[in-house]
C-alpha cells in the first residue's frame, strides 16, 4: 500500500481528479489506494465534486439502497432540477432517459423496451453478428500493414447491430452511424462545446426524422415496437422515444465496442489464457465475463444522489450530494474476488459489477456478451498470431471519467 501511495503521491486533502491522464493511466493503483485507505472519498469530474465509492459491497449497497436515487430533482426535493446543470431543451431531452429515472417511472420505461433484449431476441441476432464479424475479417485478410482493431473491426459490428435494431439501412444507416459517433466521441476535451451546441442538435433532428418515418412505415424492429408499446395504458412520449434511441446508442454500441477492444488486448497480453481457450472453446462464455471484470469498459455508474444524510465508513454523504460507485475498483476488490489482479478465463463464480447491480442492472447484458464472444472468438480463430503493433508505443488510454477505453488498438494480423 505504501508503494502505491508513493508512486501516486496521493494528497488525502485533495479530491481524486478523474479528469487527468495520470489517473487513467494508473487507475488500478488509485483504486487500490481508495479501497484500502479512503473507501469513501471526494472525487472531481469536470468541475464537479462527487463522493467516490470503491469497495465491492459498498457499491452493491449504494446501487440497490432506496436512500440513493438517480433522479437528482427527486433526491434534492421540490424545485430542484433533475440535471446537475442547465442544458438546451433538445439536449436535456436526450439526457433524461430511463437510466436517470427511479421506480416506478424507471420500471415503466424499462418494461416497454425489455422485450427487445430478451434471450430469444439476442439468439436471433447471433447469426447476424457472426456474419458481420466474417465480413469485417474478410476485409482485413489482405492487410499486411498494422490495422486499428478498434475502428476496423470492433466498431462496425455493434454499430450495425444497433442500426438494425432501430430499423435503419442504406444511406440512413450511414447517417445513424454519424449520430453514434457524435454522441459517443465528442463529449470530452475541446470538442464538448461544438458537440453540445451543434452536433447533438443535428443528431437530435436525425433521430426525430427517423421516428416520424417509423410512425408512417413501421417495420420489424425495436423502434417500431416502442412506438406501439404500452405500459398500464401509456405509451412513450416523443421525448422519451428520442432519449431511448440515444440510450440504445450509448448502452448498446459504445460499451460493446470497447468491450471487444479491451478483450482483444487482454487476450493478446495473456497468451497462456488464450491458449487455454483454444484448447477448450467451451470457456469462451466465462472468458468474456472475466474480461468484463478484469478490463471492462464501464468503471463507474451515473451519479446517484442521497435522499437523506448517509454515513459510510465514517464519512458523511449529505442529502443531494452526487456519489458514484466505482465499478472498476469494486471488480478488483480482494474482499470479493480471489487474486483479483489475475486474468483467469475460467474464473467461477464471477459476480462482477461490470453491468451494474440492482434496479438499473444492464438491460443489454446478454447482447453485449454475445457480440463480444462472437467477435473475439472469430478474430483469434482467423488470426492465431494476432499481436500488438508496438512501433508507436503502448495503446493510449482515453481520458474519459467512468470508462476504461483506448483511443486505438493497432495490431498485426499476419505472421
């Protein structure tokens, strides 16, 4: 513990700054310090201060305890905004999805979209994902130079799956792909102003045009089903439909893209574990679960707000104060996992928190696991000597709070 502290030069009087490249490059040392020395500590995200929760059992508690809500307005009381800062109406509509709601409103919205992610629906998509992976790999076969696995393989698969789920094809699919990248790539750094006040407005317009077309020409897709779905006699409002489409983009596209990328890197860096999978492919299911635990893309949840003062490990979390369970830290907690720093594709049981816990447990879990399993098994079967291209140094970790993702993953496919 002292060695981790010395490397980090941690100042217990200062917030843990999740905005820095240093934090993201050394996050597992920060997580170790937090779990052991400051299980409830102050963090900084952008200009906001939040309480960071890092131990496994504490994260489970906060995610399932009715004293913590997603909706800021309800937690803080009458007259409070559900959002931590004001946004233009078009952007606020996107932000106010079911992921930021609590029961019973959350349950109503979740029930409306639930059947699009049923085991039957996921099984139907499995063949499509397999075909998509083969198409992407066919395109890579002629490559003798390094290729970016993230952009050339990991991104197109979930992008096309989500586009198909909302029923877009052809030129409209290209537009939808632009929407996905607008939402998921431009919310950090200097791009944020342009994204908030230009790109997302354009994306908002494209999604509304898609909804209008689906009203006139419904198809066999989840968006058409949402337009007709009812829960207790109520249908989704226009703003709820728009927010739901954007939630599908972020939840169903961005997380899966980085799960595939992180998984490929983990397996390249652990050749003995990859050899074990080749010897017994029946372990691919547990291997993907272990990737979620060991190097999953989501390392923190959306903010939760205490509805009353809560004291945890001697630290008072005041009513209305934002707090964030750090799932990446919890998934490496030695109190919950034996030898958590070891990547073990046969780990069982594996009760990780990579898909959350409680009422907001990830609706698309089975879809993400299926896409990652198919994509990873396919590429390591096609290219048994797949390896990193290290000519440009180690893959760079993106500076995005709450995520573990890389800017690119250059690889060599040929021997």
